[in-house]
């Protein structure tokens, strides 16, 4: 079997509405067994695409897949109908076979019960598969319901040869047909209703009524009603289609609301006096047949195909039209191989894109889009002549039968090649709709549409389509360049860029840079033409959207240096600033404004984006031109700015010593100190320098507010002292001296300003009376020697209780009379007298205290304690009397060596050394002499000149060791935080317990 590409050819489209006369086998293979072989999609050297390969290696399933039913009828098949998966066929003369296709293994056979020569003429099955009408050639009609086994004769229908039935799809149910229309061979249309009920099924006639409503006629008179169809449109309007051999009638009207059950008589009554609208064709087959296509899950048909004498009338159904629902009508003439005198068509069925014609020996499938035969199926002679073809609208299956065999066609993926037909008809939207799940075919459609648009000079549309294809990138770009369609080229590049993946960074960079260059060129051309102002503004907006696109952001950011160069080469400073803002390159934006003296704009950018580093960098420039606004901006930034980094800008700004400039610097420094509560020494020192330079009053108030505690002062005292001294702010210097506790310097400097200030300084050293006296003497000397005011000098004596008249007298000159000091001298003598009396009283009290102490000591020497023989040492728990021991008033008793061992580790280091020295001296006195002879009073004998006696050594040892009870004295209290086990010996102790 031949394999053809999806590209296809245009030969069939060139044949126009007539069918192509290709051979049956070639057409069959081309339409049903074609396979798509698409080469790998072409990319570009610069911009490769993720291509696809879709080579179909296996034969594709045909659209119409025929299946022979495994069924050998015992008698010839007269008629066959199918609906809702219910199949009914007439076999022989008197047998009816019903099969539920959901349960094909359970057929149901019903006998018609006819003894005469009557034969089945036609059968009609409703849309639910429940109601079966059997028309006999004897002008009788039988009825069979799906739920019963017995056939009933319709007595009211007798005498009419039934040609067609129009079922009511809106009111019909399984037990009631609702009002239906019946067409006869005499051109009469009857309205009828068939109803069955479980309780009275066999006791009443199923036909409720049977009344004539209209008669169809042709030129020669009444004609058989070949087909009837009832459809409901919008707003309760009904459309009734009825056909004769060469006419198609439409009856349109409304049934009053609530009267649908009464039938369609009112619709036909409107046309009692005049013919309804109809289509007429000159030739006829002796019969006609109309087929409808109803999409799945929809109640109304969407298209129709009417098989009549000289061809097939095909069109769509538009229910919104007022008088006729037939729309987009066209006639497909029968192909030359169909001779209506020899092999005229027998039946027609309609699918979504094809109608199938049944001929005596074959089936032809014709595409409704281009009229080409896309499928032809020959049947062998052994099967006999084909009798009828019908379609089950519920499951979209097509049934064909002869007198011996039944065939079934499955329609599979009918729309597989529709895209190509629509494409050849230049209906590209429909073509794309039917190949959107097949990328290889969609690419062909897009390429064809792009080429079509290009040839018709629709360059922008062409660019959009080309961007979605897999064609060579360079080839398409050159195509637009040669056509001088720069706008279309830009559109192509934009669409291509939007289709790139995030991983294709190189391609994205190339396209982005190229587009930037094209935009700038185009803007440059438009900007110079005043008549193109609107186009310029529109292009500028597109360019800005391109620059600010989130998808392009990363690429533009990574290549911003190249973009800046492009913008600079075109001199487009406006977009350079715009691009810098997008890239958040605010430093470049601010620098640009500063270079063009746009200081307010620069400050606005800084204030809007609040970048601390940019403030530090550009503040020295901005403050020179807009100082107040800059300081306002600093203040609005608050604690986000480090004032230390702004001090250089303020220093440079205030070097001209302009009062206004210094005031702005002071305003910001005060904000930092008082509002932000900055503690940085540099800030406070700079504020001090500004105060010293311009605001001495504020200087002193600042120093006083800072306090006098050096640990809580944030400025440098030495720097402040030098600064104040340089500018001659003596009061400020005095304050600083006081904070530094340099009271003598403070008093010396204060005496140059104000004596009262000096007095306040002299009283500050409260804990040092000697210094206070010295300071007051300085003040007194200054008052006497400099001011020569005796009264004021005397006032100094009264202000300080430490000064005496004798301290001040040396400062006075010799010629001063004593009258000035009489009162002061008398007061001084009285004070001395009082002091002598107090000393006498204290001496007497001391004498009495010494006497009492001596008595207590004598009494203590006479005290004693008794020790029982069984008493034990409190430390070692051994008998106490075995060795020298100590007895304390608290009752504790210790051996001498036990007490020494307990006390020694807790003694201060110097006492430990002294104790060791005493023990060595005591040991030296205990050694026997060479004569092995000891004097009687050895303990009391002096050891030589300058040496202590043995008794004195023992007393000194006792003073150290037995000063207090080791359990009751301060030693025990001081040792409360010491661990029971020495940390250095903890591990050893712990191991000993294991």
C-alpha cells in the first residue's frame, strides 16, 4: 500500500464540486490508509526547535471499518431497522426477529400471524427503539412494542400504504409515541398517536387517532411522501420537513404552549390555502431519501443530505432562521459512474463529514467538504444485491443488508483528514481546530496559512503564523527583510521569543538584542516624522512593554550592558532611564539626573526607592543644590540611614560657613540626637562643633542636658573641651571640667567668668574635704587679691565651714585693720574651745573603756573548763586526752594536730606562710643539745638576742590556729560555697567508689 505525506496535493481541490474520477482502489487507499510521514522539523542554526518525528509504520485504521455479522438467516431478509441499539428485521413472509445489540446472544423472534399473501413493505423504528411500525404491501400496518410479544394491527391505518413516519422526539416515550406524522404513497400526511398501557394492552386498540392534516403534490398531482422529519427550534417553533420524489417541503409554525399533546394540525392549517416553501429538482429516482446528522448527546440535527434525482442536496440546519432551517445548501452531482437508469442509489446516510451512498453492488463515501469520494467498498456477487443502508443515530453505526447477509460499519476518527481539506479550502481556523492534537499536521496548516497571508500582503498575520511553525528561522526572517516589512519581522521575532523555553538562553539573548535594535531603529524613524506621532506613541508603548515583560526580565538583566550600549548608540536617553528603572539600576538613573542638573528628579528617585547606599553616594552632590529637600528626605528615611556616613556630605556642604547651610546640618544632627536617640560619638561631636561654630547658647544647653555622668555622655570630653576652648566658650569649658572631675581647673576658669560659678564648682568634691578647702581658698585668694573685697572674703568664710580665719589671713595685706576680722576671730576661738571640750570628753570615755576591757581580760584568764576522760576529738573521734588538745567555749574539743589540719587549708596565703615559719622555729627550739641536757626553764629562756622565746612562738601559733572554733566560727561560714570534694581530685574519688 502506498504511503503519502501530510503535505498532500491540491489535485482534488481543483476538480471543484464534482467528484474525482480516480480509481476506486487508489481513492480508498489514499483516504483511508494514508500514513503521515513528516520529516524532522527544521530548526535554525541560531535558534533550534524541539522537533518531532511522526512516521506511521503501521497501516492506519480506515474511517469506515466494515464488519460482516455472523448471522445466517433461515429466510431472506425483507427489511431491517436499527435505533438505540435495538435491531429489528423481517425474515421471509411471517417472521420478525428482534435483537438487543447489547445482548446479541438473546434474539427474540415474533410471528406476524398473517395467513394471506401479505408481505412486509417497510418497517419504522422510533428513536427510543420501543415502537415498531410494520407497513404491509396490502395497505395495512402492524404495531409491536418492545416490551410485548404480540403484534397488533392498527385498524385506523388500514387502506394506506405507509411510506414514511415522522417520530416525535420531544414527547415520545417507551409506552406512548406522542403525536407523530405518517406519510402515505398517495401524498397524504396523517397525524396519529399510538399508546399502550400495561393494564389494557390487549383490550384496546393502540392507535389513539389517525387524521389527515395535509396532502403533498407535484406538477402531476399528489406524490408519495418519501420522508418526514419533525424538529423544534427556538421559542417553541416547530419545523416539519417532508419530501416527495423531487420536492422538499418545509412547514414552519408554533404550537400554542400547553397544546403540544394535541398535535401539529395548527401548523399545517396555516398552509391550507397556499403551498409552503419547497425546493424542487427536475429529475427524480422514483423515490427520494433524506438523512440527518445529529451530534452525540444533542437532540437536534446539525446537517442534512437529501438524495434525489440528479444529486445530493447537502446543507446545515440553522434553527435561528424564521422561515427555513436549511442553510449553506449546495448540490453534489452524482459522479459519472452512477447512472440513475442502471445503478441508481438506493439509500443514503449522513455522518459528520461524509455521506454514504448505497448502490446495488457497492458503497461510496463522499466528503461533504469537497465532494470527493474518499471511500468505496465493493461487495461480492455471492452476497447478492444490496437492499438498504441505515444508521443508528445513537451509537453512530451504519448497517447494510442484502437478502442473505448483514454488514456493519464502524465510523472511527472521521475527522482525521478534515484538516487538510479545510486547509486546501483556505479555511485555516477550521483546519487548526481539527489537527490541534497532531502537531505535525498543525505545523503544515500554519505554514500554509502563513504563506497565504504573505502572498496576500497580510504581513503581520503571516508573521504570527510563521512564528508558530517549525520552518527555518533564518529563511523566514530574510523573507520579511527582503519584503522590507520590518514591523512584520518584529512581530515574528516577538512571537518566536514568546515560544522559546527558559532553557534556551542563547536564543533568547539573540532575539532580545535584535528586537531592541529593531525597536530603536523604528522609533528613530517615527520620531522624526510629525505625521506619524500616534504610531510613534503606540510603538513606544510596545517597546516599553517589551522591556518590562517579566518573561524577558532575566535575559535583559543578564545582558543589560549590551542593552545600555544599544540605547546609548541611538542617543535614546529617555529609554535608557526607563530601562535602568526596570532593571532597578537606580544608581544610573540618579547619576543621569544629576548630570543634567535635574536634582529634584534625582532626589525623587532616591526617596521613592529608599536605597541607603545611593543616599550615601549622591547626598554630597544633592545637598549642594537642594539642601532643605535633601535633609527632609534624610529625616523621612529615619533610622534606615546611618548619620555617620552622611557627615562627610554635611562637612563639605558647611565649609562655606553660611548660616543657612549650617542650620540645615544642625537640623539633621538634632533629629538624629533627639528623635532617633543616636549614641554614636561622631554624631555628637559633629553637633558640638556646629553648636560651637554657630550656636553657643545651644552648646551650653546641650552640654547640660547631656548630664554630668561620664559613663552616660556620648560626646568626646577632651574633644569638646578643646573645641570650646578654641572658640572661647568658657562656661562650656567649666561644665566639661566638672564632668571630668577636674575641679581645680574648673574653679580657676570659673573665677575668670563668675565667682558664683566658681563657688558652685568648689562644693562638688563632697567626699574630699581637703580638696574642697583648697578650692575655697583659691576663691578666697581671688576675692582678696583680685577683687580686694574684704566683705566678700568674709562671705566666703560663711559659705564654707572648712575655712577658718587663720586660713584666710595670709591673703590680706599688712595694712588691713583687725576690725574687719574681729567677729571672725571670735567665732573661730569659740569653735576651738568647743572642740577642746569635745576632745576632753572623748578622752574620758576612752579611759573608762580601757579600764573595762582590762577587767574583762583578767576575768577571762581565770575561766576554765573540765574535760572528762571519755571525751573524744570532734574531728578524728579518738580519745581527746591522748594528745595535746584545744577546748573552745562553744564546747567543741580538737586535738592540736586535727585542728591544725582543718584550719590550714582555709587560711589566707600570708598566714599559711607565717604559720609554717613559726612551726619551723618551734621545731628548732625542741632539738636536744649536745650535752643531752635541758635547762629547767627552757620554755621561758630567750633564744638569743632578737629571737622569740618558745612560749611566745606557741602563743603566736595558738593565735593563728585556735583563733576560733573551726565548726562555729567565720571559717565555717566562708567555706559554705566550697565543694565537699576537691574538683581536681573528683575523678580519683569517683573511681574509688566504683
